[in-house]
């Protein structure tokens, strides 16, 4: 048992159950791209092709290219409950925006990468719910998809879909 005056820092748990993995959700870009949804989090949608819950990137119209980041921030703040823009960062791969919004069971995080005329994103519940004794999370990405639809509808930007590819 470590003492109160111990200088060692707490270690991350060594277990790799879905429950413990869901407690350490990583945010930010990975190799300059939006991260995929973690396999332990059903309340997530991402434009990363490795994601199990994939969504198409948005297309920024020519008329919005100059102010795309500002318009996106305004749409987030206007359409989401208790939205806070947490990070706005210039990266070599575009402008990264991270926002925290009210979710069903706690805060949700939305991440966007605006580069040229494309916006990639990930919207994810930060709290994953499990029913004991099962190790499968409950939930789905419908709430995240609805949230993203409100934002893109506010913006009026184009969203490709499988239906539009016929």
C-alpha cells in the first residue's frame, strides 16, 4: 500500500476490460486526423474510415470557405445545449476544434478538423454505460447523428451519403 507521502504517480489500470478502456477515451488528432470511434463506445460517430460507426465528411461550399471555422463554431453554439468551445488549434493538417456539449448522461465531446473544403469530425459520448455483469456497452450513435444533423442543417452545407451515390 503506497503511503500518502509516496512520490510515485498513480498508474493506469493494467486490466483491459471494455469498462476500464471506456474510462480512458483519447481526444485530439491522431497522426493529423480525426480519431476513429473506440470499439468500447457505441455512442460515437466518426468520419475516420477505421470507425465502426462511420459518417461522411461535410463539404464546405465555396461561399463559406473563408469563414468555415467561425460558421461552424456559431452553429455548434446555436444548436447544442450548454455548448463550450474547448480547443481551437491551427495544425499542419487544418484547424482543429473541440467542443463539449450536454449529452444524455453527462458531457459529450465533438471534434472537428476543417481543411480546405472538407470537415472531418467525431462526436462521442464521454460516459459509456454498462449493465452488470455484462461487458457490452449499451447505447447507439443515433443521438450523435441527430446532433450532427442539427449543426449541418444550420450551416446548410452538403453532406454526401450512400443514397446520393446511385
